[in-house]
C-alpha cells in the first residue's frame, strides 16, 4: 500500500473534486480506460469497490491498496488532464503542491530541481529545455532526459561565459567552458573557500565524462541508453552544480540602488530651511513641522 498521508489525500480530493463522487469529468467507462492505460489495472476491479463504489471512492481505495510507484503514476497522469491556463492563484498553488506529492511518492523529492533556476537571458530555449528535463524526471525516466540536460548545461555555461568575456566557440566542449568559468570566478575573488574551488574543479572532469554519456549512452543518437540509477546520479550531480552556480551569480550581482522614500527625501532636502526657520520664527517652525509629519 502507498504511504500517501491524509493531508496529501485532501489536496487531491480538492483538486480532483472528489466530494461530488466523481473524478474530474470522467464517466465510468472513460475513467476505467484511463486507469488501465496509466497503470494496467482496472479501477472497477472488485477490490476497489468500497463504500458507495463511486469513482471517487474507488480512487480512494486505489490509494490505500496500491504501492507508491503505481499510485504516483496514476496521480501524475491525472494531473496532466487538468488545464491550468485559466486557473486562479489558489488553484495553481494546489496543483504545485500535488505535483510535489507525486515527486515524493516517486522518491524524487530530494533531487535538485533544475527548473527552478532563473536567468538574465530572455531566450525561451532555457525554459523549453528545463521543461523537457523536468518531464523526464516526473515520468521517472531520468535516462531519457540526459541529452536535454547536457544541452541545457552547455547553453547555461555559454551564457555565463559570455557575461565574463570568455570565448564561447560552438566547438568548445562542456568541460572546457566550465574550466574557464571557474578560473574567472577565482580571478574575481567570488569563491570564499578553497573547498568550493576544489569541488567546482572536480566537476569539470565530471562534465568531461558527461560529454561521453551524452554521445554514447543517451537518446541524442541511436544508443543503448544508460541505466536508471546511474542516470539519476548524473542528473542530481549536474543539477546541484548548476544550482550552486546560480546562487553564486545572484550573490555577486550588483544590487540595484535603493530609492529613498518621498517623505525622507523631503525632510533631508529641507533640513537647512527648518534650521533657519527655527531660529527666525519658533511659532511658524512648530506649525511647519506638524505639516511635514502629516505628509
């Protein structure tokens, strides 16, 4: 049986509208077909016939009887049936919560999320690549997304190198880009510890090996793809390195100048005037201060 908690169930109850006894807009026939396509199991099997036997109650029974990976697969596929184009902020937040529950059930909750990264670049290729990588992880198929992750990493490092005036020849491999970038970080004094520098340098040799994985063990070509566990390890390592670099770049980006409040600006600018007024006419000075404080 799955270890989905009661609190987690309530999120799906609300998102799928189970209080009505229905599941989204499925009929009995279409819901059964959907669950069979998703999991290979019939939701109208007698073992799921609990309480009233409605579609909602059968889904609740499914949660209780099936293991995490099967429950997560069905929930993930059901989430994909929901259009978020016109959803309000509360609905979007609920959808995100449910997506994270699916990730937990799949055992992916501790994997760094590359899709959370932000860039100064406006190129939409970043979001397209990130989405492709995320989808492979959400489908529990990290080995399928390795070539997209490699492309993402190359594009990301090229973007950073350009900001530091580093040549980004298209023939330059991933590990070479990383090596020159780390050198630039050191020259600018952006790394506070020797340990961080060593970790980043060790990542360079890892990225060199990633080139080979991409060319010989991913779907970039007609290859026999890498096994699941090693693909997950590569994903986690590369994504962690990119997330650290992103945090480092944010920390060392120049902060925008702070704007003074209009009230503070007025008080500072008229300081000298107030002093003259206080000396020349104390009564008018008191009235003037009262007026300023009412701004």
